[in-house]
C-alpha cells in the first residue's frame, strides 16, 4: 500500500514537471517569434487611422519582434527572416513580382488583411479560394455564435471558399452570408478590418499564433480628470462606494490646473491632498494624468499638454526635455505629499509617437488609449495588455468607454462594448467616469459587471515602477516602496524662497528703522543746537 502511494506521488511529480516544462517551452518559443508587416500605405484609403502602427503594437502581445516594410521596398528573401507575415493596406495592384513569388513559396503562416488578395490568388494555384467582388451592404458579423451589428458602412471583399477552407467568422448583408475570416492552408484572410467595430480579428490571433494559455481577464474602474478643482466630498463618496463594493479603482490625477484667463497655476492644497490619501487607503491607485490641464470646457486638438503646435514643431531632443520636466514636476508634487502614482496617462490620450518612447524610459505602466500617429489626433485601443512593445513597457488599454453625465444610454454602451470585448480570450479593459457622474449609472454598471463575474484589476497588485532622476516608486502585491531626494522637494524649495523673502523683508525693515533713527537723532541734534543758541542769546 505504501509502495502504491509512493508510486502515485512520484508519477504526479513527474507529470507536473513535464507540464511545467512544456508550458515554459511554449512561452519561450512564443517570445522568440518574429512578425513582418508588409504594407503599401500606413493608413487605409480615406482614413486617418495609422493601422500599421496600431497593428505593430498589437502584435507584441504574441511576438518578441515586429518589423514593417513598404511592399515597393521589398527585397528577395526578406520573408525568410520571419515566422509570420501580415499584409495590410494594399490599395493598388501589386507590381513587385519578387514579393508575390516569395509569399507564394512561403510555408509559414500568412494573415492577409483586406484588399488585393486577388493578386495573390491569381499568381498561383496554391490556394483553393476565389475572390468574387466587393459588397458595401454588410450589416452584421458573426463569430462563434455571437452577432455584432455594424455601425459604419465599408467595402467588404467577398471570397468563395472551398470545401477544405475553415470558415472562422461570417458576415451578412441581410440576404446572404459570406466568409468574413477564413483559413486556407497556411493563409488566414479577413475581408476588412475595422478596429472600432469588433475585436474578432484580435481574438483569431490566438489561433493564428497557436496560443493555448491565456491571462486572467480583468476590468479596471477609473475616476478621470481628478484635479485640485475637483469636489473632494464627491471624491470621498465615490471612494467609499467602491470600497464597500470591494472594487479597487484608478485615480487619474492631474496635480495642477492652469487657468489661462487669469494666468494662474492652481495646485494642491491640504484638503485635496488628504482626500487623495484617503482614496488610496480605500483601494485607489493613482496614475499621473499629465502635469496640468487647461481650465476650459473643451481644448483644441493642438492644445493638449503632450500634443500641441509647439511640440509638433520642436526637435526631438527638446521634446524629450519638455516631457521629462513635466513628469518630474508632477511626480515631485505627488510624492512629497505621500501620493504615489503607479503609472501614467496623457491628457485626453493625446501623445506624439516620440513621447511614448520618452515616457517608456522612466515609467513601466501606461494606461488609456493609443494615439496611432503623430500627424493627426486619432485614437485606437486594444483588447489585451501589451508588454515590451515599440512604445510601451506595459500598456493597459481603456476600451469600454465612459459614463457620461447626461447620457442615458451610457451604461448600455458600456454593456455592449463589454459584450464585444468578452469575445476575446485573455482580454483586459476598463471604463471611466468623472466626479459629477450620476451614481445610479455607476451602480448599474458595477452591478452588471459583477453579474458577469468580472475580476477587477487592482493596479497595486501588479508590478509597476517609476524611476526618473531621484524619484523612485515601486509596487508589487499591494506593497509600495518609494524614495526621493528631499533636498529637491518643491515644498522645501518653496520654504527656502519664503525664508529668503522674510530675510529680505527683515533687512528692509532693519534698514528702515536705522534710517528713521538716524533721522530722529539728526532732528534731535538740530533742535538741541537751536535751543542752545536761543539760550545763549538770552
């Protein structure tokens, strides 16, 4: 009996080791994979969305390295350096025959996105599918039994599958159903990719890259635009409600507010500082939402802190200095008042591409949406946490929308966005609201997510770091470690300035008193002399 028990234990240990090893091998192999994006233009026809930049970031979920190349610059043999190939934004017939020959001979996986698939199919008989025509009346997508109603009109390519094709997702114009995504041998094909309509393409990447294990899905809750003008009573009420519901939350904090009308920079006061510290104790995690916001109802697209005319017309080294100084100013204000940011978010998500790279030097965690180009203010988002990409150490995407104060459909929109997001295996996302939120809407939203057994993201439990000059903040499993040079403290600097002012004032007062005394003595002497002369005359 003892021998049997010992034998079972030994077998269990061996199986565990094998499983752990295979998991490690999968992870290691996945991390060493390289993808190439081949494109003609970085944006789609009649669109400002830089889909190449967006796809480049997205693929780091599955790859260690991602490169892109214009199809007209493609040289023979280039594909052989990569494990996967993506073809996107091909607007004109392909004239580079070297590329067509190489991709025809390529035996690894290909994902062709959108137009000009006919060029590949006509070049050879390798694939059994056929291009038919375009259809701009598509109204609905279906993926694994779940429907998505399309909001925007677009041209979708109609492909005739073969009996050997694997139809992954379908689309419908109300009369007929067509393949939306299909697989034929080593070729994956999607008729059209609109990242704002669904995350179907993003989930199929799990199968394309043969991913078999997934991160736990999580949703974050964020209080947006918290600043020195925020109502501290409402902030405390929101923190209390979320704490009672056992929901960790994000505080998107801007430590100063700039009022252009009176040219004044409004900063932290004692009451506001105590409120933020109270919110931290109630489960809130602070992220730095820039250094200042403009005090106006609506900022122009070229007036944001990290996306404005001055930045767009500056040299990269000047931009880097500007961004670093803004980070230092905001972080120093926070840390010396026992407020500990664990990540960063740009004002209204507006950020030039070089700005992301500068922030990446100092801050581990970026939260929000992604501005996919430096030329035009255009946002996009993802269904996954992205790590070690071109622009981010860690990007936690915001993708569920927000609870607008006067929008009665706001919660329904968040529910529908969550429905679309939940189609993605291993998804992460979040939504936000302002301090003036209708708490009934917030409660409805929280109750809905709880009914879906959502796990809420607690940023303090994650590995985060900020390391910039003397300022260091680290968090892991709710433990936060901080350090900074107190001699560089803004408060200390202000005290020194105040003391210098007092000393100067003291000097002035002393000098004034001395002068008055001298004048008084002089007058006394003069009158003494006059009185003596009067006495002498008598």
